[in-house]
C-alpha cells in the first residue's frame, strides 16, 4: 500500500511517501525551489517522492493532506461573530487558502494528467495538529506515550495534547486560535529586531548572553491555567484584522507585526533591524526563553500526571526549541522523549501519511525512525560526470585513505563541505549536507562566519559526537539523533572543544550512530584517532539559502565562499 503525504499552501511545504507503512522518501519543497520556507504546492517534492519509488501518481492508493478546513468549524464561526470587524480579514485570508487546499486534486491532475475525479476519492484531509502528533508518535519507538503538538497555529488550534497507544491517537485537549505560545515567541522575536519568518532560533541563540531578569514582567502576557494549559492577555497582541501569516504569489510566508502598542509601553521601544544589540535586548531574549521553558514544563508535567505515562512525543514549531527540549526530562517525570527530525511544519506531510495508514486504515506500526536521510541522493558516477562537465579538477578516494585525507585537512584548519548520501528531512544538517570544522579551534566560529556563513556572531555551531562518547562529554546521555536537544557540556571539556561550546557551556548535539550514518561516523572516528576528540563541528551546508540539495548547488556554494575542501561522495575538490 502506497500513501502520499502533502503539506501544501503552508510554510515549509513538503511531501512524503510511505510503502506498507515504511517511510521511503520525504523532502521539503524549498530544497528544490531554493526559496526558504516555500509555501506553495510542493510539486517538485511530490515528483521526487514518486520517482524514489519508481511509480506514477496513478499507483498511489491514498493521498493525505495535512490540513482540514472543517476542523473546529463551529469555533471559527463563533470567533467571527465575536470579532465581526477584527476577524473578517483573517477569516477571508484563511478561506482563500482553504480554497487552494480544496483544489489540490486539480493541481495533482495538472501535474500527472490523471483526471481530478479519479484523484479526489483518494484524498484524506488530516487536521494540522493531528498530523504533528502522528509524525512524532507513529515514528517513535513507544507503544504508549503522552503527546504534545505546539506551534503558532494550524486549523484554528495552537496546542494539542493526546495519548498514543499502539496504532491509535486520542486527542484529550487543545487550545484555540489566537492564543499561542508560538505567536508569543514570534512577537518577541519581532520586538528584538528579527522580522523574518523562522527567525525564532536567533532569540534562542541570543538568550545565553543575557540574564532572565524580566520573567515576572512577561507573566502578565501569558497565564498558566490549572488544567495544564495556558491563556493570554490579548491586549499585548494586535487584533485579528492584521492577518497573522500571509502567503504572496512568491509563496514566501510573511508574518505581519504581532505585538500591540502595550508591548512597547511595558518593554520599551522595539529594536530596529540592524540596530545594535544591547544587554537589555539580550536580557529580554533570556527572559522569553526561560518563560517558554517554564510554560513547556508546566504543560508536560500536567500531561504526565494526567496520563500516568513515562514516554513523551513532541512535534510542532515550538518543538524546534532545542534548548527547552534538552531540559524536559530533567524537569518532568517523563523517562523518555522522542521528537522527529522534521518537528516543524514540513513534518506535516509525513505525519498525515502515517495518520491515514495507522489511525484511519488501522494498519500496524512500522519500525521507529532514527534516520532523517530521506532526501535526494547522487552516485559517484553522476558526480564525476557533472564535475567533468564543469572542468573541475578532483580526486576520487576510497577506504581509510579517504577518511585520513579529509581528517588531516580538518586538523590543519580546513573548512570542509561534506555532501554524502541522501539529504536530511528537516531543518538540521546531520552529516549528509554539512559544513565541517575542527571543534578544538577557538577561532573556528569566526573562521566560519568570515569564510562562509556570514551570520550573527552570537549564534552557536553544533557538535556531532560519536554516540558512544556522549556520556564522556555531556551531562546527559540521551540518544539525540536529530540534533533536537541542547545539553550542558561537562566543564572539564569546555577548553577541549571551544568551537562548539556555547557561551553558557552547552551544545546542541547530534549523537552519531554507526548503523545510521556509517560514512559520517567513520570520518569523525578517523578524526578521533588522531586528536582524541570524537566530535566535529557541524553546520548546515548553505550560505543564506536552503541547505544544498544537489552537487551543482554544493559546488556553487563552495566556489563563492572560502571553503577549503569539498567532498561529494568520494570525489574531493580542493582550492
């Protein structure tokens, strides 16, 4: 049985495909369009998924859409009645987007040549947050778990909690639009001078440079409720007549200004884009991050008591807050936590496909997913043909010589572009499309920012560590396959790996498993044998663009930056 999952006309549009419950391929459309957070119809991602199975759309049994315009319809109408002026623009905008979702069979017909009337009966519309829950639970190793989906909003919901048992999910509560911790965090992101969709990670990176002095002041904005959820003071936010998220003809998500004048009355004038970051801004970032963590702990602790379960699965945009994720088990009675590689909205495509397969069709669960490598791939022969067409000099190496040569370059202050196997599904580079450097170099961050990334100096770089050595370097020893958690690095190790130790002594790690990432593991191990350090600095292979997807994009990035070496499968290019 083949199920195609789609996230369309929503930020981070994507496609995923299952065969008999096994995830065969999944990719964000932005990898093909080269536009960050692209939000249109994911035609290229869909075609990629079909190609990976060698099939046409006609051979797909079910098509899942991670959107259900009928969800909470009564509540939507009630909201409009209560906000006749303020709500109309929002509702009209959402209705416009709903029409696009409703016409997906027309888009699929156009790209495939199959009549829309044949496609329509195959389509299942799955609510946004149910798709998130499914992406986490059905991919997890747990037969039973408490579930949390938390983000800005989707299908008139911002937070949903539930229970997963076997191949079924039960929703037990939710929070309606517009109340949203994602919107709360985004409002402060804008206030701090980071205006673009997806800039929230900058606040998370800035927070360790400040002190959480203003947490009590923030409590006036969001209030914890006794049922383990939360509400907010609407006075701090603009009315719904200012549409929260819009998608233009360029399919780029745009978030209008979210905070009301009361925000600046309470917290002072907002930072203009490009204005100097003061200590006050850093303290605000620290306070927002600390409060968000407290809110997440509040939700998960009540969820644990309510369900009595010891396993937890989380998805949704707020699940990308790796700093909070790394503290959840230490601040709750849960024993185990699973977060998928695409916890954000791209994961909707995978989640809605699993929801149809397991929940609706009552099929048995597949094996848990610990690999994010479901994207594009290229053989050595394809790469060599490409390099020859561009008249690029290269050498092809194999075996130990290959790993020794590259690790030597890393040890000698080299910055290496590493392009191997299938691209990752999700926002993190996990050793398939990565830029690598020596974590022992105190100047590595400045080196990377000067040579390639050209990004804010306060943003940290991540350590990829051999799985077996996590307890030796980190305070906690959970499995972290998708770089989804930040942990404290042991104090005695800070001076050994300064390039990946953030200012607060933490690191957003990826625990590298030999069975999942054999070539990446072998390279880190070659570096370990020479240096005693089982870690490489890992950052995404891009330069202010989506992560590179093809050898051509990798080569172009290499040529326009000051990278020292490019490794495309077993082909090595040097300056």
